[in-house]
């Protein structure tokens, strides 16, 4: 571009025409925006945040207030249960660590969590989405629906432009990048072209459909499993999606191929006394016994380190034993998650077991300590398989291959 | 050099407000004497000829000697054509939809009385006062100043056309954007602009936030005051800083235009293809299909058909009433106006322009804003879908067990989605017809049948 201004001729391409979804802010909306902005600024200065974010905050406040007014302009009242313009960081240290962060603008309408993205006068071909690093899981860090709202501050108007669903975001950006963005708390740049949901469509969602959580969980789980595979591939382990570890073989003192490939180590039988060397597993079992948890004598177990990229994170142990019931014979899977040698398990780590359809057991480590372990037990018919997942405190999920129980006769 | 008569003919307005070309014999004679001698460029490029003439005239005027006022008059004449051209371009691009003509714009900016001796400063002279030939061509500069004229902007905004001011644009541009918005700048030049913009933000944004908090509502951004300019760039003359900021804003404006061309959502809705929003429900798996008994199925289907139209009617009535009541609250009789417009559009098939005339609104855009056609249809669809879903489920429970119902809910919703979607698409397509629209779609037919009762309900309520 040269210093001489290009002749823009007579064309008025820089006019901003009235769009059907342009909203002229009423006094109430402006007052609401001012309030939101002031509260956010006060919080920021309390945390001694860098100045200079007030303008962005002011625009976001107008965006939220304007969007709320737009929602209310129709025939169907939609209950807005929560409006927030807040930094997702809790401490000044956090805020200082992420200088790029401006408060995130969120709304809750019915079951939907909406993320409002303000766009100012200088239109952009991309928007920034900030994922909440304090959310419980990385799925919780993402809103159900993101909406771009153009703010025409000078004339007290906003225009609702377009939306993007969570599953679309997942599909287009990918789980790995989303997880990275979440842990680093850096804003994620998303092209505006991804936002192809029209404002009226957004109304339709909010009016008629509950956010499809289950479906999103599936998408997320698939995405996570792909990530896990990618990690495994990088760490040199063979990717084993289809294999199932046949834990029944352990009762015979054997490891099947799948288990061997995954470097599971068969544990000695529990009732074996007088072992020359006490290992950490024994210590754990003693601790459990003190708490009244005893594994039956016939139980056989195996253990494996869980690593990411070659770094050992923790150890998982599984014991199995058959169970006679009135109907079909069943089996029990007892799982124990322990720290890697010399370490302790991090607080927030989770152990999760799924059957074919849903999560059936979940344990979270509330507080880290040298004697803290996670354990859980599930039982099922012998043709049932269980999928075990370990969720790290930052939300990354490591899924182990399924455990099955086919009696070796 | 062949001279255009624009240098001695001024576009003016009669006392009746009519456009009229006024000849200036004094200017004509002067031009013929002094400008004929100017050498033409070989390729007879009008632009560079113009540039030569304008530079000469400008220099003569700046020199302030005898007859500088004539040189000025020549420029004033030429500029009047530019200013008039801007007005007519604006009207041609937006006039029809926003309800205005060139004739309404001209009085706002054609304020030159044509006298050699000036008693006040017309727009043409203020254009010239701030003109810097080293920065841009005169017509470009004139264009910019005219487009940013406060009266033009006020006029346009009243009709719903918003032109962002340089100052608001600078406000909304983060320093980090500059590198992306102005590629091709040297590192040093970029650094300079970043420093300037940062300083501008510190001063202008700060003051504007205070303004917003004090008066609640923001008003049009004014050019930074001398005090502000001094704070932004101490040690530089305010005029220079203002110029630099304007230049930056102008470059950003170009970038903005380019970006918005790639964003269909920012254009006025009339310009885009009208797609009816639809409900997206997961594809149900067909594996669950069991055959219900024949008779029960028939009865169920019959009930469904009855519900289908009844709930559409109910939805139309409910939403129309709600819109009308909402409008009435904001402005008496606006609700009835809305219902009239709805009737004229769907049932009489009039064009937006015709409707505007008939109900006394000043522009098509106002009718569009009043009707909110797409949102109206969407809300009817949502209301209808929810009603239908409830009724169908309630009916279904008479024939199948609740457990069974929950397994086929997705299928049900998919079917309802398809059916409602079909009706809405038909309505959307029909709405695209700009005039002599026929009320053939189911939606329009049901609407037209219900409108009279909605209207009387609204009229009856206090």
C-alpha cells in the first residue's frame, strides 16, 4: 500500500447498512452494558491487570447487552439465566500470565451456554475464542454456541451476525488444538468463515432444541481417542484400537497378545505370602486392606505404566475375577490407579470406566498425598467389555484398550 | 490543453432547491488566459491534466497574490461537481431502499453562493483548506471530506445507513491488527503507526469511556480536540497529528471494505439469498421400526394431520399477536401497522416499496425492519414445532408405551422437522418474489386466513 490514498471513487462500500438483525440499543441495554463493563474493570484492577483492556471490555459488554435485547425482541420469551463478563482467571498471577486475556462474555439461555464474540468497527476475517482454563473438563471449557456480534459503538447499535456450534468447532479445529488452547489459555483464532449459522437459526436452536450433550460427548471421545492414538504413535507404541485385552487369561497366569503388546505385567497371585521383595503393589494392597477392601484370593492382576510421549505419568493396575450369580456368570474388574515410582498422583486426576453405552464408574482424586490412590470396581456379564480412561488434571484423556473377559477353557 | 468547463461552471441550487449549473464568466476568462498555456501530457490522460491544472490553481491561491480569489473560484467550481457527484452516487446506491433522492442530499452540502468574495466558508473551501497535494489527489480528498460530512452522516443515519467515522474506526482497531491490516509497510513505518495508534487509544478511548459513563449513551465521535492531539503527540503541531490519524483511518477503511466484501453476513439482508433456517436433528436409526396395528396407525395419522394444520394456525396467530402487541407497547398503532404490512405482503403480494407508500413509511428499509419476515417465520416455526411435538407425543402415548416413545423420539422429531421445514421453505421461496406475489404457499394461506381475527384481537385490547 502506498502512502497516497487509493481513490475510493464514489462508491459507498464503507457504509454499514441496516441488517434485519441490527438492534438499536435501548437505554436499559446500555445501562446494563455499562454495569457489566464497570464490574469487569473493577475486578481487573483489583487483580492489577494490565490497563488498556477497558475498550475491548466495553465492546464486549455492549455485545452481550445487545444480544440479550435481540433475543427479547421476538414473540417467544427466552429465559436468560446468567450473563457474565468475567476473566476466567482467579488470581493476579493467572491474569499476569495471560496478558492476552480479556474477559470472556457468556450467556446462559435454557440449557445452552453461549459465548458472545464482539467485533468492532474494523471488521476482521477471524475472531478469538478463549477457552476457560478453570473449567472442570475441556468440554466444559467450550460453549455450546459461539455468536459473533458486531458492535457499532458510535451509534449505539449492535448486529447479530452468525453462530458456530460446539461440534462444528471441534470438527474444524480438532481436539488436540483445542486442548492446547485450553491449557495455554491463549486465545484461539477461528476464521469467521466457519461461522455459518444464521441468527434466525440460533433462535431456532434456543427455542426448540436442547444442546445435544451426548452427541458432543461422543464426538469428543472419538476426537480424544484419536489424540491418544497420535500420542501412542509418537511414543513408539503400536496403536491398538481394535484389540481387547482378555483379562480372563490372567486367571490362567497368562497375558494375551494385546496385553503383552501394551506392556502389561502380570502380577503375582495375591495370596502368595513370603515374597522376597516387597514391591509397591503390596504396599498399596495393604493400604486397601486397612480400609476394608480385600481382593478375593482368586483374583489375578496385571499392571502397566501409563505414559504420554515416553514420560510415565502413573501406573494402572487391574484385577479380575469371575463371579457366580443366579443367571449368567459375571466378572469383576477392579482398577487401581497409582503414581509412578517416587511420585504422588496429581490432584484432579480421574479414573473413569465405561461400558458400551455410558460411563458407569468415575473417581476423582480430590487431594494429592503420598498415600493417595484411585480405585474402582465394576462388574458385568462375561461378554461385556469395559473401557478405562484416565483423565489428567488438565483435561487430557488417555483411553486404554477395552478389557474383556473370555474364559479360556 | 483542452479544459473542462467544470472549472468555470458551478453546480448550485436555486432558491427552490433545484439543481442548476451557474456559469462564472470571470472564471472562464481567467482560465482561458492562464490555463491554456499549461502543457498537456502526451497521452492526454485526463487525470494528470487535471492534476496539473489543480496544482497550478492551488498554488496560485496559496500564493495569496492578486487574482488568487479567482483561482480559488475555479477550484470551487470544479469541486461543486465532485460534491454533487458524491451525492448522486450515494442516492443511486441506497436511495431506493432507504427512501431518499439526490435532491434531498444536495442542500446539505452545496452551500457555495458563487460570489468571488467570500463571507463564510463553504464546504468546497474547507476541503481546500485542509488539502495537501503531496498526500492525495484533490478528487480523492474531496470525496473523503464530503462522505464524512456531519450533515450527510446524520441524514443517512436517520434512515438507517451508518458510516463509521475515522475516530470510531481508530478506536476499534487494536494495535496488534495494524500489521495484518496494512501489509507492505516497512518495519519503521509500521512501528510509527503503532506508536501513534497506541497514544491515540490512551487519550481518545479514555475520554470516550468517561463520556459514556457520564451521559449513558454514546454520541457521534468528534475529531480529537487540540488538547487531545497535543496529549497524543506532544511536540507535534495538532494539525499534523490530525492529518496522520486521518491517513491511518483512511487506510484502515480500505482494509475494512476488503474484509467486509468477503463476509456476506455483514451485507444488508436483502442482498443475500434467503435460506429458511432449519432444525437439525440427528438421523434416527431405522433399526427400531416396529409395525403398530393398522387401525391404531390410521387413527394416529388422522390425528396427526389434524394437529399439523391446527398448530400451524395457532402458532401464526400467537406470534403475530405477540409481535403486534410488542409494537403497540413501543408506539401506539405501530402494531396495527405491522399487521397491515403483513397482510399487504403475504395476502396482496405488494412489493416493499408499494407497501411503504401505502402505509406511510418513508422507505423500503423501514418496511423490512417492521416486518422482520425471516424472524417471524422462524418464530412461527419454533412455536409450531414445539406444539406439534407435544401433541404428537401426547397422542402417541395412547398407542404406545412411554419407554417405546422415548426410543422413537428422535425419529419423531426428524419427521416433524421435515414436515415443518417443507412448509417454511415454501414460504421462504414465495417471499423472495419482489412483487405480484401470490399467496399459494401453505404458510401464506393459513396466515391470510388468520390475520383478520388477529387484527380484531389487537384492536380490541386496550
